[in-house]
C-alpha cells in the first residue's frame, strides 16, 4: 500500500466522523426547533426526545439497508 492511499484512508475516516457529528448536531437542533435547552418546556423536551429517537431509528435502518445491499 502506498503512502497516498494510506493518507486518503485516514482523511476519509476523519471526514466521515466530522460529517456524522454535524448531522447529529443538526438533528438535535431540528428536534429542539432552534430553542435552547433552558428555554424549552416539559412538552418541548418530550417532543425533542421523540424526534431524537426517530432519528436514531432512521440511522439504524439506513445501516441495515446498506448491509443488506452489499
């Protein structure tokens, strides 16, 4: 394996991790509807939790779909 390929593999792993973190933060912001955690009511907290759970299920389903398509 040459050095260029090794560097590309490391860069791809870092980029994947950054994108995953950004997507997770975006889902969190969307489920909170742009509100800060301190400004949310109990109902808002419950709705945000349901949104996070649905996002987790969607991510899990996409992983399963990718595995089945291999």
